[in-house]
C-alpha cells in the first residue's frame, strides 16, 4: 500500500519547525481519511523532552556484536533514521527535509493481507510500540540489577484501576493505557465524554449486596502520564449504508483540564459529587419541563408563551368595535336584484338596457312607485365588489360584541394579575435553572479538586468526510505565548478563537480528532535545554550530540554545493537563452534591412525580431464591433421620440417638444423596467435608464441622463432635431452643481459600465463553457462572479443571478479538475505536466475563492476535487509521479482563504447594446434548455 503516501515527511513523529520568519523546515502532509495517519506526529517534535530523548538516543552496545532479531533489525535502523530526521529539523539549512528513509522502514509495519487501511489509533500505537521497544533495549542494558525504566513509557503511558461487578461478583484490575479513547456522539464537552468513559454499565451494584445480578465498572486513574492524549472517536461505521461516516457534532474542550475528579485517590468524594450532580440534573429536568409548559402553552400543534396568550386576551377584551363605513352604492330599501314585492323575469340574452342618469335617480327617490315596464324588463347587473362587502355592523377587527364596563373591569383585573403571576413564575423557573447549571459547573471548582492540572498542548484537526479529507494541527508555543497552526508546508500564528472554530466541530466539516494535554506541573516537557557552563539556551547545532552534528554539517555542505550547482545551471541557461535570442535577431536582420545599398539600416541584436507570422483572426466572441453602433442606436431612439412628440403636440416650440419627447422616452423605458421578462431578455442592457429605474436611482440622475441623450450633437439631422438638441445643451449648461451631484452622477454611470463589463465577461465565459473550452472559460467566469458579487452588494438588481454564475464557476473548476486528473492517470509525461499545470495555474488559485464565501455547494465541490487527488495516495505509481503528486497535494489541500496569486482579468471586448443583447439572449436561451438540477 505504501505508507509514504500516508504520512509524508514525518508520518512517524515529526512536525514542522520554523525559523524566525516562520519559514517551515520540515512538513507532514496529507492522506485520505480512509488511511487517516495521525497528526500527533506534528505535536511530538514540539515536546522538547521527547525531542531530547530521540536526539540523544544511542543503540545498546550488545546488539552490535550479536545477530539481531526481527524487532531489533527493524527498530534500531528506524530510530537512527528518526534521529537523523530530527537533527536535520533542528540544524538544516534546507526549507524542508526528506523523511523517505524513515518512512520506508515504517511502512513495513502496515503491510497486511487483510486490509490496507489503518486508523489513527492503530498507527499511533504502532509508532509508540516501536519507540518503546527501542528504548527498552537501551534501558535493560543501562540498568544493572534494577528494574529498567523506559522513558517512552514514563512519558506517554499511565495506569487506571478498573473497579466493578460482574454477575454479582466484585473485581479490581490495574491496566496500562497510552492514548485514551473517548466517544463523541451524544456528548457536549470533554468532561461529559470522560464521565461516560469512566463509568460503564449499572454502577449501583458497586455499593450494594454481593448477590446483586447487575454488572458494571468504574475506571479510576492511579497514575497519569506527563503527556495525556485523548482519541476522539469522530468516525463510525454505518451498518445500514455499509460505509464509514464522520461525526460532525460539536464537542467543546478546555485549554486547562483538571483531572482530579477521575483520580483513584479522590474516588469517594467524586462519587458523592456525581450523586449530587445526578440529583441536580433530575431536578433540572423537572424544572425545564415546567418551564416548557409556560413557554409553549396550548393543546394543539401550535404553542405560544402563556404570558403572551393572556396579553392577547387582554387586548381583545379591551378592544372597541369599529364598524365598516356605509355602502354608498347599495340601495337598502330595495332587495338586491329588484324592487320590493316584485319578481323580475330571468336574465335575457339580449343586451341590458342602460338607464339615463335621471331615470336612475328618479327610481332612487321614489321607491314606492309602481315599477314601469322598463324596470320589469331590466336584467339585474351583478356587482361583485359591492355585493361581497361585509354587513354594515360587522367590526373591522376582532372585538367583543357585548361587554359591560363591570365585566371589562373584572376581566382586565384577572388577566393582568394572571399575567403577572405567570411572568413571575417563568422568571423564578429560569433563575432556578440558571443556578443549578452554575452549581453543576462549580461542583469541582474547589482547590482540593484542582491539584492535577493539564494544559492543552496540541489539537489535531481533520476536515472532510470519512472517505477523504485534510489534516492540520494547532500547537501551543509557550515561548511566544500563542497558538501556531501547522498546515502542510505552512506554519502561521493563530489564536484560540480560530482553534475553537476549526476544532470544536460544526464548521466546514472540520473538527478535532485528537487532543494532547501536558502536565502543567512538569515544565521540563517544553523547557529548552541550557548550557551548563554558560547558562545560555542551547539552540540549533548546539542541541545535537557529536555524531548528529557531523551528519547535519555534511548535509549542509551538500546543500551548499547543490545551491552552487543550481546557480551555475541557471546562469548557463540564461546565457544560452541570450545567445539564442541574439542568433534569432541576426538571422532576421536581412529581411528587415533596406535593399538599397546606398542607405542600409543597421539592426541591433538587442532589439526584438519582427513578427513575420500571419496574424490569426480573433474568435467570434472577441470580434470588435464598431464603437458608433451604440451611438447610432441611441440616436434612432431619440429621433423616434422627437417625431412622436411632434405628432402629438400642437405647439412647435423646441422646448415644448423637448419636454414632451423626454417624457415619451422615459415612459417607454419605464415600461421596459417594469415588464416581467424571461431570463434571456434583460432590458437593462438596452438602455442605462432601465438599469437606473430598477435600482431606484435619484430623479435628478435620471433627468440629467435623459437630457444628455437629447443633447447629442449627432441629432443635427434636420432643423427640428437640431433646435431641440440646442435647447437640451442649453439646459445642461444651466444645471447648477448643487442641483446634481456630479460625483454621484458619475458613480451611477460607472456602476452601469461595471454591469456591462460583468455581462460581457459572463456571456463570454458561458459561451466558452458551452463549447467545452473550460481553460479559457474559467477566468471569465471567475471574474464575472467576483464583479457580480460586488455589484449585488449595492442592490438586488445591480447584477445578474449569482446562483447561476456560481453554478457555472463551480462546474468549470470541477471539469478542469476531472480533465487534469485524467491526464495525470495517463502517466504520459506531457499529459501529466499539462494536467498539473492546469491545476497549479488555474484550479488551485481559485479554491480560496470558493472557500471564502462558505456556501455548502462550493465547499462540497472543493472537497470532491481534493478527494479525487487524495484517492491516488493509495495506489502504486511510478516514483516520478509520486514525486509530482507529493509536491502538488500541499497546494491543493491548503485551507487558507487568502488569494495569493491570480491571473489578470481577461480583456473585455467592446460590444454595442444590440450585439450584447443578442449574445446574452442566445446564451441564456441555450442554458435554459439545459437541466438545472444541482444548481
């Protein structure tokens, strides 16, 4: 399976170490979650006591002369390579070091006929076993007649006492532990996880009669290691789906953890406190149930706070009925449909006869008169509005129909008193609940239960799902007094807030899977070593024993030679390129000199050779239209408005015609702005005024823009247009600065120009995407999305549909990722180089843009892309491909949202409004025919 792909640089126990400028000197890398190597390795190097133990380790002398068994043959070479690796991390001049030799030895431990997948705990246990065995051999040789002490065991292993009852019989067992496993599901914080892990089964029987049939056990720590590590079980197998799944639940943990309550020596007092907490929680449950009845009152599906219900009842009781206004057009003296006591014939198919106004009024003034023949013949006219009105005496809002002053006074008094009682009861319940929570929190806060402090040293984080993901670590630097984030090849300062966001769970599928605490009363774990003579802190090469000093010195000398060779090679390359350029210039000289012998033109070899190639035509989407097309189109609209105004106005004065024409043009554009159009029809592209109206631009901006349209000098088509143009220009000159803010005016027009530019980028990108030209499409889609996002910040109608642009931006990246992965899989050098080039130059720089907006679909897309490349880690491949993959993956897996390098925006071609509208309409119509499932 190849573990080198699992735990690169220091899959074993190495972490980044940084110089003063935070430049990494070594790095660990990445792995699919199915392999999940431990990032604990990152934190071990920063435990200076562990670092000293490794650097100062020397193999036992006896094994040099005796045949080695399998364990010695494996562990001793591994320890030597680990020492070499640590020494380079301490004193190397290189930016990073190569852990390949140590990895090659380590990966044999993971060869298995049953499975190729190793989880976090198995990997770490295997590593600690090797270290323990190596130090055990040395300890046995050094200790004569005494029980040997293994420093690795002393550092990482503790003991607990299992006290329990099995089928009525009590038992006690002492067990050793290294990393302590904790379940995450169902718990809110680390103490809840620990409480559940320390108590298993029915514990009541522990203090009951011997013949109890119940079984259960408690764990009590008798000895805690200086380095206390908790494995958080974030992964579990889903039997129903037949696959592993990650638990994303939030789990809090403290920066300072007091372990007193779990110690055997505090067994009795802890049991008393646990019983008290249990009793408090039972009481808390009852109080919360009572409070819920107050806050969710009612028997139906909808519940409301009882205090609000009483308030609503009080408001209803005190409401005064307000009747509707009389219905003026209903004749209450005549029943609807006819006169009193008179039955009209059924409606006729003939047209109804309209009565003159005076006859209608006469009918209203003399209701008792005998009906005329015309009235008998009249068909009743249905009046849906008036006949469906409420009765005159119906209140406009709910209110009591009949309530006496005495009833109202009694009812208001009762409701007010009841509401006050309910509010007081609610406050009392909430106060009691708060006090119980506080009591539980402070149960272990007395000094007697704060004597075993452990400070958080490292948090190992996994982002992703169970089948793949990305790993990084937070490690506390006691000297700088800050958290450092170790993320692949970068080491940066961080904060507790960032650690909490990434580690507690529930954010971007990232959460801690391993916590490392160190005993706060044992400062030697992280203290630097001092020179006994000078008292100075040992650093760099001074920390190394003689054999490792020699080893690092030789490697640094080799590195200096490599630098010299590299510089020499680059100098040769530059010289060759300069000579080649000069040769090309000289060879091109005859074609650029005059054929006349009398005045030859000398050519400098420093100048660039002329380009004699035939220029290629721009593709269709880059055709440059005539810049006068928009002016002509606008001129036609203006002249059309003037002609209509002249036809409708009797007055021929130019100013009157101008005002009328402007009103007609505005009315036309207003209809466009208010029209409900399909996606392929966007009138904002037709005219700037439509854009302004939809975005509620100030009236002064609209007026000046329209006036500018009519003041165009190209309107001098005839005398009428010319005179109107002159009036418009005169009006423009008369506008005072305080009447129209020119900065605001220019800002609105600049926004429209940005909208047009965004549209061109969008249309071009979507056209290229439809042609499967994803490489060229990407930059257009990326920039159109970014520009559009900025526009939409100012208003809903400032830009285009961001979901549509986000979908095609995302799809373009996924297509490029798929193409590049296929090229990499081919194994052919040109294909592999091209594929990785696309990823490095296009896809990877765009990933921070997807991470920055934190939308679920974008985050899933990034995860899919990473998973595709991480899947290669479990495959056998040529060493050159492995090397390229090793170099590429840290860039892909970088979780930073900082855009470090990016291409310049594409040059935007200039389209007329008509051409842009046509292109926009075509591409949007084409997209509407494509399934939008998954957008």
